[in-house]
């Protein structure tokens, strides 16, 4: 019997610690790295990594694959971009705990907050659980291409405890708070990595009603975090109130961290309508690190945004009355109808109309947008922006957008960004190296037809290395060990003896990120954005090759990760 089940030879090792690359072989046995250096023995399987970098598998701490894992075995698109562990149950939404009569409510909430079509979840989710521990037990039976972990979501927990009162945003009683605290402890002891909530006013049901967690007072948040303290483990993941002054939000999350002793990870967003909040949050994180308060910010490596297209959820005319009869037509027929001058004139004259004010606001505020090329370039020049092109062409902005949507026979994808790209790259340059800032917010498994940020690892490696001074070792560290350790997963994210054998072998010079495209591959024929990459020679999970040159091998070594994982003894 060979000493190694797999040997990766002659690679340039970027080990996830932030240290400089070095040349070595890596030996793997029983899903664990057992040797690094010059290996003279032979392995059952060997991969020649000459001329390629070898990195730890990437860890995505902010996803919404809670439903997808119940109906399929691949965490696409994340697993196609070097990610080997995902964490689900963010933003306070998910599928457990849930009473038998509340399945539709939970589905409608996920539809509104995470843009997952109702019919997809109604057909795809099996509901073979009721409590959160039962949900974890159901997931433990699933096999996947990568590992996955869960957090307890606040909104379904609130409805589970309070029933209709919880859905209607009524205040929790002392008994309600005690029950939520106890169930949080139970969830963490069963294997949840923590609890999540959202104060984000954009998080609503599709009809515009606020998500149950959004307006909950601080004592309820303290109760959840106290459940983590009772369990002695777990992170509190939180979406801030984006319409509030940053000082008040910082004070609230700092109190939660201080009073309970549990870490608070929050979404750090750069929003044009609150331009001063970003700097306040970044400075608060610097001060928290200095003061020993366990706060972390999760940030996107490029400006937050959406994708618009005729076959996607949104575009500038999607909510117009005259577009509704076209919404579900095949793309070719939709394009043919929109080329009609009379319909064009009506659509250009109308304004968006929808019961959910968040969607209307998105349309009205979508002024910074550009057409994505292939390969995808997320760093547009000023002259690429559609408002500039409209001015140069002597037509209105809406006319320019209308014409752009019809390009490539309606397959054009327009990227809408919430802030200036160059300014965002500059202000995030140093965040990758800050101890309590974590790259993420890819939202894989959600916004299937409006966001495709889950491939952000490939974006970083193709468009941020060297940009604004970001060196490769720091980028890999941010994608692997820093992300893993922010949620207590100390057994992965590094190429070191004793660590999990999760690796990527990447031809960095050939790495390419293609333009997103739409396919109908969800249950009930639902649409989702996909984004391919070239240059991932191999991805390895638990010592098993899961992807070769971007093609799935069919191996499913990924499993549910229950709770925090200790650092390997060998390390």
C-alpha cells in the first residue's frame, strides 16, 4: 500500500499563511496533508503541478445554498471557482426551524430576500425536518462536491417561536426571548456555526412586507447572542440597517459583542446614499481590534451591484406595466416584441411600478452601469459607462439602456454598480490585510437571476492581484485561512501538515473569468446565472479530485461540517 493516496508534485506553494511562495511536493493520505517538501515515495495518484500555483481550497463565509443542497449535489457556481467550503444560513433567512404550516411563509421570505423563485423551492425543498437539529441531520445525509456548514437563521426561528406574531413584527415577550435563546443554544450544540439576522430594510417579502427580523429590538438580538454564549461557541452574523447612521449601528453591535462575549460578523457595504457610513465602520473595526472587541466586517472585493438583462430578474423596464405581458416569453420573442417602435415608445415613457418599494428603488438608482464583456472585465473605463455613452450619442439614458439590453440578441448582461469602481478598489486595498476584515458576500445560492458574485475568488485572482498593491500571498490568505478562521474553522485554509487536504492547482497565467450567462437548470425549470472559468487545473476536497480543468469528476467527498473545528495537533 502506498504511503500517499495523492501527491501533488513540483507546484509553487502559496500556503494560505500570507508567506512567500515556495516550491514543494504535497503528500496526502486519508484526506489530510501528511507531507510537504521533496517526496521520494510514489502515490496512488499523482498530479504534476509544474508551472502552477498550489493553494488551499477557498472558504466562502456568506452563501445561501440552504435550499440548493437539498435538491442537488454541486455547490455551483462556488465550487467551480476554487471554493471547497461554504457557509450557509446568512442574513437571517433559511429553511429551519419550521412548523408544518409555515413552509409557504419561509419560501415566500426566501423569494423576497434572496430572489429565489417560489416554484423552485416549492418543488425542490423536501421538508424532511422541523427543528434545526433535524435539518442538520437531513443535511448530514447529503453528499456534495465540497464541504458545507450552517448558521441558524433568525427570521424562521422567530416565526417558529412566535407564530403569526413573529411574522407580523410584534414585540417578543420574555418567554419568547427565552425560547429563542434556548433554541439558539440547541442549534449550536447540534452543529450550527452561529446565528444570523438582518436589520436591512431591503430584506422583505416579495409583496413588500418587512422580513420578521428587520425591526426587532436590541434585547432580542442580545437573546440570540446569549444563546451562543450559553453554548460557548458560535458567531453572530448580522446585516446592518443600511438606512441608519453608522454610529448607532456600531454602538449596538459592540454592545452585543461586549455583553455576550461572542464574535459579531457584519456585512460591510459601500452605499451611495450613506457615503459616510463606510469610513465610520472601517474605523470602528480598527478601534475594535485595538480594544479586543470581537467585531469583523465582511466585504466584497468589488463594488456591490446587480446584473440586469432581458432574461434576468431585473432591468430598467422589467417593472413597467407594458413589459408584464412579455416577462415570461422566450427570449427571442421578447426581443422581437421590444424592437417594435410603438412598444419601445411606451416602455420608454413608463415608470416602474411594484408593491415592493425596494425593487422600485433599485431601478430608479441604477445609474452606474456598463455592459459586461467576455472575458468579464469588472473595471470599466469612464467611457464604458452607459450614461457617458448616451451623452456622446446624443440620446437619453433610458434609450441607451434599452438598446444595450437588445444587443447580442438580448443576451447582453449589464452590470449595475453602487459606487465608483476606482474609488472602491482604492478604499479596499488595505482591507485584505486587516485582521478583522474578511472578503466575502458572494451570496452563492441566492439571487439566481440578478447577482453572480460567488465567482469572486476568480475575480480577485484575475483582476485584483497587483491592482492597488494586492500581492498574491495576501489574496490567497484572505480567500482561505482568514475566511475559515473567522467562523472557527481552524482545520482548513492552510497548506500545512495535519490540515484538511483541500487544494487548488491553478494555472494563474491562463486563469480567465467569462461573462455570466443564464441557464434553466433549477427545479421546475428555474433560471440561474452561471459563470465559467478557465485555469483551475484541479480542485481537491478531502484528498479527492473533484474538478479537472473546470469539469466535475463526479466525486462527492463534501460533507456537512458540524460546529467549530480545532486546529490540527500536527500544526
